């Protein structure tokens, strides 16, 4: 009898799944740990023998946490209690080193769910940034799937690789990374119709539509994440004009916690409001015309001048208000990402075999060429 036959039986999980061992059991050297003080302030640290976490009211020895269970309360030398837990995926994303703005967990959840990213799927991602969305995609496809990320900037690629290795306790077997332009590299990496899902987090998704259309299988899902209304409009119009896609669906998400204290139950004053627009569409079979939707009559069509003002001009990070990370900050973040493997190397006993390490990201793996 299996656990599915007996609801009261133990739930079986595959201990070999990448990162599973790092999510349970006693706290280990290199683990990220989230410390929460009585005011609810969060502090994320990487455990290393001999190190200390310092506050203005005393310190906590890392050695006091290593080997212990999560879900405990420890005290600083000044007597202040701190709750000890491993960070959840959301906590990890919001505290991890970043060189580029991350896709927030609330948006990543919608991309995985509404994009129907399933175990074993082949997913292409363009614009890896700091690796926040990649973490969710890898968890969704599992070890048997494939996530192939494309990133133009080598610094961001290195930061993302470090964050992924930190979260999964080593390189993920389902992840591949190519440094280069998606429109140029995608046809060389994937045969036509062999990709299940595509996620574009970039300034001008419409420029990559020909390559994406060729690679995506009929019925496959395209998800685009853009920051501004002009980007959203231009992407939707490009999808419609191509004739290869279903009617685009656009949305944004807003997340607000609630204050719970006795009978004082109310919305919190602060919330995570607009972070970006999500747009979804599905690939039609070759030679199929899109279903023509009935629309309410609108006013006059926009003039050529109005359309030119809306669509012309290059979309740049500066134009949409994205702040570029300085070179100094990028170098610091590159040093911070991948802390787990560096701590493991520093604390490795003499003569012990080194860890697997992060695979090279400056070239395409031989199996993908």
C-alpha cells in the first residue's frame, strides 16, 4: 500500500530532489538563517563557525545555531530574544544580494501558476537579473525539467548563479545559462516548437517575438513582465499584429497584509502595490488565424502623430525610471552571492574533496550546442 492509498500514511518525498536536504534537518554550516526580533524586524545571516551576529543589544554566536533546530528562540548577550528559522522562498528573494530589480514573489507566483509551468517542462527565460524568478521556475519544473536563461550582462549572470547555488545548496541540474541576446541565441539553442513556456523580463519584448514564436510549441504560454503602460501596449499590439497568438491577457497584482491583534483587525497601512505588468498569451498552431473577438465600438482611431509619440523612440532603463546599479555595488553584490559555497570551502577539513561548484556561465554547455 502506498501513501496515496492510505491518507493517514506518511507523505513520501524524494530525498534526492535538488535542495530538499537543505530545507530540513538541523541547521548546517553555510545555511541562510532568518532571525526575527520582538519588533518583527528580519535579519538574514549565513552560518559560519566562529562568526557572530551583532546588534546594538548584544550578539549571537553562529556556533550556538549550527547543529540546532530551526523554530527555536535564542538570546543575545544582552538578553534580547530572536526567533530562528530558515528563510522561505519569499524571504530569501527579498533578502538575497541583487544587482538588478527582482521579480517580486507575488508576481513570480502568478507567472508560475497562470503560465502553467509544470514539472518536466522546458522553459526559456530572458532577463535573468538576480535570479529571483529563476528560483521559482526551477522549483516548478523540478530536476526532470529544464530552465534555460538568457542574460546580456555577465555581472547579472554571475549574481544569479550565486543566488541559485545558495538557495539550492549547489548548482541545479535543470538550469542552463547563456550570456547573449535572446533574439540571436534562441534559434541556435532550441529547434522550432520544442519550448513549452517562455518568460520575458526585458525592456522591449516585442523585439524577440519572431524568435519566441518559432521556438514555442503550439499551445505554449508566453509570459511578459514589463514596468510601464507603453511597454504593455506595444507588446500586446505586436502579439495581435503577428497573428500567431491568442488574445493577450494583462494584469497587475497588489498584496496587502492585515493587522491582527485581538479585536483590532484591519488592513495594514503599507502594502506591496504596483511592481510591474504581467501579460500572457498562447501560441497558435502554424497557419491558424486568431479567433476574432467582438469588441464594443470605440471612438476615432488614433492619429499617426499620436501613435508615433506612443510607439517611437527607444525604450531604455533610464526612460522608464529604472535605477542602474553602480559598478561598485555590482562588485560588492557579486562577492556576496554564492556565500554558501565559499563558506563550505573555508571550513572544509584538510584533505576533504571540494564541492561540485557552480558550472561555468560564460559559455554554452556542450550538450546545448
